[in-house]
C-alpha cells in the first residue's frame, strides 16, 4: 500500500485516484479550483447552461466500467456539416445511412466512404491492441505485427483524406478529425483517421443535464472510495530526493508526504514549475502546442428551425485556416465554426423559447493580447461568418460571453491555453509526447497532455494505465520502502 498524492482533479486525475483507492492505496487529490472536473466544466447565465469543454461523449463504456450509471442519449445524427459551397452532409451514426448520405452529396463516393470506414475500423482495432492498451514502454502482449501497417505509418491525415476521396468536401470532412487532438491535418498522422470508427461503430452520446455532470458522478465515486479530496488546494512543488518523490508542497505552505505523485496538470507545468527539468521541457516545446479554443456562449432568443445538436460550418480554404493557426499563429481569418446546441435534445439547458448556443473556433495557444485583433472584434468576425453561412443571429442575441485561451491557461494551468498539451505533428508524434512514467521513482503523469492523449475516453484510459503502473510498482500488501 502506498500513500498517493494526485495533483489535479481533471478526469485523468479522478480516474487514477478512484482506481488506486479501490486497490487499497491511501489517496489524496489536490485540486486548485473549488470544483472537480477540470476542463469538463460548465458556464451558467440567466437560465442558460453551456459546456466550457466537451460536448460529445464517445466510448461511454470506459465510464460505465468505472461505475458511472447515468442514462445517456445516443445521437442518431452525429454532426451536420455545411461546406463553403452551401452543400450539406448529415453524419448519421449508422454506417449504411452515412454511406448513402455521402453518395447523395457526391455521387460515386459512397463506396469510398465504406472503404474508408473499413480502414478506420482496422486502425482503431490496431490502436486499441497497442497504443491505448498500455504505457508504451514495452510492446503490449495483444499486439500483432500487422498492427504496424494498419495505422498507415508515414502518411498524414490530409494525405489519407486525399487517397480516400476524390471529392474536396469529403477530404475536408476527414481532415477535420485532426482538430479532435488540437492538431494540423497537414502534419498530423493518418492514425487520427480512426476517430470516425469510434463514432460510427460505438456512437456519439449526450449526457442529459450536460456532459459536465459526468464530473459529479466521478466525484461521488471518489467519495465512496474514500479518496480525500482537497479543493482550492494548489500544489506548487513536487518534492523529490534520492531519486524518488517524497512529498507535495502546497501554495498555502503545507507539505504532504507521499511515495507516489500522480500529476494531472499539463506535463509542461510539471517540468516548467512543479519539478523543473529543462531537457524534458524542451522536448515538449519541440512538439509545438496543440490548438486552443475561442468560445462564444450565446443566449439566443427563439427556436431555430432544423438546427442540429452538433453542426460544423466549414471554411472555404482549410489549408489557409491551418496556416493561420499553426504557422502564423493567429486566429483564422476565415474560421471553421462549430455550433453546439444541447437544448435541441435537452430543454433543461435553456429557458423556454430560447436556445443555448456554444460556438467554438480553433485558435492558436497564444494570449489574445498578442492577437492582431481583440477578442471582441474576433467575436464580431465569427458572428459575421456565421451569418454568411445561414445563421444570422442579429436581433436574437440576449448575450454572448467569451472564453479565450487566456481563460484556459489561467483556470487549468494549460500550456499557453493549449487544450491537449503538445500537438500531433509528424508521423511519430504519438510516440514523442510525454509518457506516463516520470523521471523519479513514484512519479507518474496522466491527462490530455501525455500518453495516450486527450478527449474524455483517452484521459480515462490514461487513468487506468497509470493506476496499473502504480499497482505494479507499489503492490498493495507489500512494504514499499
Ligand atoms: C473547448 C473544449 C472542447 C472539448 N471538446 C471535447 C469533446 O467534445 N469530447 C471530448 O471527449 N473531449 C473534449 N475536450 C477535451 C477534454 O475536455 C479534455 O481532454 C479532458 O477533459 C482533459 O482531462 P485531463 O485529465 O487532462 O484534466 P484537465 O481537465 O486538464 O484538468 C486538470 C486539472 O488540474 C488542475 N490543476 C492544474 N494545476 C494544478 C496545481 N498546481 N495544483 C492543483 N491542481 C492543479 C486544474 O485546475 C484542472 O482541474 C474538449 C476540451 C475543450 C477545452
């Protein structure tokens, strides 16, 4: 049995704390904010509720296995896409309906979508046996030689899209999945193309009451497992000596001794401040930050005919958009806009006769004070683009609250406001991100900035990987000195 300190109450931190407490360790979790959940958070105003983070849940089985029993709503339409030429594509969950919809949009491409889906499924199966299965320190026992080729090594996601489809719009649809990892499709590995198989084979889900209620479920499970949760408790140092961790030091001056420290803050925050390590920090910097988000949270008067729960309104030139994001590091002049409206499926999210709209634009992980235009001016640009693409909200806005990269950085300690730590840039990027074991005995990392990556299911899988590592290194029932 070990005394375990978890720094950060995001999903990765909560899952590892839960599993280790269930294994019999003594677990304390320190969260700097007054609530658990990290980026899984909400914003409320005047009867409207908005998610500040996740809006789509995938692979819900990962949470059910932990004991989350909440009823979920499966979305039959995963997302509605609108392309710059005005054409639309409804991404149906059911693969056959999706293939028919692709054929309707672009005759001749339905069969190509089936082939692409079969490839994505193979890639997902290979990734599940290998990449998601463990800490990557040794080949997983289930791995097969063919898994190496199943993930299309050496190809970018945009390259994969070019091979899969001859229609420009469908290439944009595939490339879009890089943004699930905050990355540039023209640099990100093709393996991210497995995400459509996650959505079409396992579904996309909504959590009634809003996705952030999942954090409340996990908090209840932590209480049952007798994890000691300390809120508004910022850790400012990991104390190490003799090659192992010894304690965590709190900003209020207190120190708590422990044999195991699990870091759920960004890896850059660990190596930059909590346990400075310039070499490891340089390695993270070399990845370049993943993208951040600019959110417009709007209380909208009236109901919008035919609005989907999730919509993507694409830009005209994806290459230029990602050039703005990752090369010029400025908010895209012609951004793709995500519109989420949970009140389509859940009336509790907005007052009667109104809608809660979350509009998300990918922006660089950079302080808005260094943008070429102010957040207010960019807000107006986004609303203009939206109006051009068929959603004119003028006269319907009760309010628009903004959430910027500076908020992501200040609230959660996210590196420059990056959502997922380092970007997936280059074919080997997934293997160059920080691993789950730290450079001292008893030090582990979990969460969106480390292996296996960000997004709710992956950070939860990371929590399990880290709990397994700790259980192996500090078996319950054995002295661990
Ligand atoms: C706008 C947006 C949209 C997203 N959409 C989706 C989606 O649709 N689907 C999906 O699956 N995922 C989505 N994600 C990603 C998902 O939210 C994250 O990958 C996941 O929640 C991150 O979990 P984590 O374990 O890395 O912890 P985080 O959420 O990063 O939490 C880390 C915690 O550590 C705390 N902390 C930091 N430093 C300290 C310290 N020194 N002491 C104590 N506590 C500290 C922070 O306050 C925070 O609570 C989205 C994220 C964002 C921002």
